[in-house]
């Protein structure tokens, strides 16, 4: 049983590496076509803020990164006018982040470009049922690896990033 789990973990590492490389290349191409100079890491932070108002701490937990690693990324997004810092009227110490109109437009433009590409083609080849099963299984795996409290937002399918990106 243990040997089978080790072999499964090795296979998962190999397969995830291929998927992540493809996803990163595809995202970089979409960003370039949109005329954006954002890095994939910056774009993923923008995506995570979209539809939410998250503090830096909440965003860092959602992305699985230390706030000190994410702070420069957020600063770039604010400087570019894609994210704004808001004031919480009930807690002056809290500074939620939200996507600006320009940030929303960039998200929509890059998302529209995603109508063709290796990831979408692969998911279409799997079919709707298997695609949903795959996502559900990956979410379950991430939840088992990194259990989160119910109060924390979770976005389980994030690209791995490193300091300085």
C-alpha cells in the first residue's frame, strides 16, 4: 500500500509539473497578447482579489504565500491602477483590496483569450463530467494537504510561485 502511494505521489508530481508549465506558458502568452506586462504571479493575485474584498493577510492565505512575499506584488497592482486599497468603515486598521475598473477589464480581456489553448482543449477532450471530477479531486487533495479554517477563503488551484516573481 505504501509503495503504491509513493508511486502515486511521484506520478502526481510529474503530471502537475507538466500541467503547471503549460498553464504558466499559456497565461504568459495571454498577458502578452493583452499588452500587459504583469507576471503570472501578479495576474493570479489580481484574479484572487476579483469578486472579493480581501486584506493582504486574507489574500496571502488564499494564495498560500507569506504577506511579506505578496506585499510587493500588491504594490505593483496598486501602482498600475488594477487594484485599490479601500477603507473599512467599521475597522480603520483593516485595508481591504478590490479590483478597479481597469483591473476588471484586464481580467476580462485575458479570460476571453483563453477560449482556445492546451488547457481548455484538454478539458474539452475529457468532457464535462471528467473535468468536474478532476477539479473536485484536486480540491479534495489540496484540502487534505493544507486544511484551512472555515473563515479563510480557499483557492486550491494556484500556480506555485517563488519570492521575487
